[in-house]
C-alpha cells in the first residue's frame, strides 16, 4: 500500500493491491501506518442510484479528512480545496472510482467533497477523521461556475440540502 500524489497538494490516492483467485478478490483498503497522524473513528456508507449527486459537502468546524472507497458500482468523485491561504483554493481534484479499482481516495480536512453515481447503483464507504457536526455542515453549489467542475450531467438527482447549496464566494463571507 502506498500514497500517490494528485494535481493538488494534499489529496492522495491510496494505492492497494488486489489479490484475485477463482473465488473473486481481496483488497486491503486502509492501514493506519499509511496516514500516521490521522485517526479515523467514524465510518459511514451511502447507497445511491444512477445520476444521484451528493455534495459538495464540508464541515466548517471539526473539518473531516476522509478516505473514500467504492465497494459497489462507479462514481465520479470530486474534492474542492477550501484551505485558507492555499495556492489552489477553489481548485478541484476529480477521479473516476469503481469497485474494480485498486485504490481509495484520501481527502484532507478543509476540502468540500461530492460525487456522482455513474452506475445503476453505487455503494460508497467513507472513513472520517471527525464525527458529523450537523450545525457546521455547509453545501457548496455543485454547479457553481467559479469551481469549473465538468459534471457529465445537467439534471442530477439531488437532496433538498444539495439543491440549496451556496456559491463558493458566499462561503468566504
């Protein structure tokens, strides 16, 4: 297992090895020694239908680092840099991840996160460094033009919360 860089400093691809045989495959998803200074006490899972878009979410207090692993289906995953004073503030990393891939996606604290389900159904597991803090949750508008994210859909399935996301410029206020 090793960490690979992305185009933005901070987010990493956690490359693992898939062990396959006639029964199927076995994949290591996380080892504590790969990200030594971060504890992940909270795991969550979401199941989504094709064209469901979740995000872009973040917590402004108790920001969460996350490890994203797709255990069923395929997603387009996006992490937006919202670290104050970062040279890449407002820029994003976009990956296609499926259950067949030999990697997970590490997203550091102070990044907004979202994904689009590309398959008939998908299951996404998150390891989180902090517990959920509903009072500090913020949703950034997935189609905010200032983010320049090229989503392959115009009318995704959205929650009410995600329909009412704020613009990035309003987050700074």
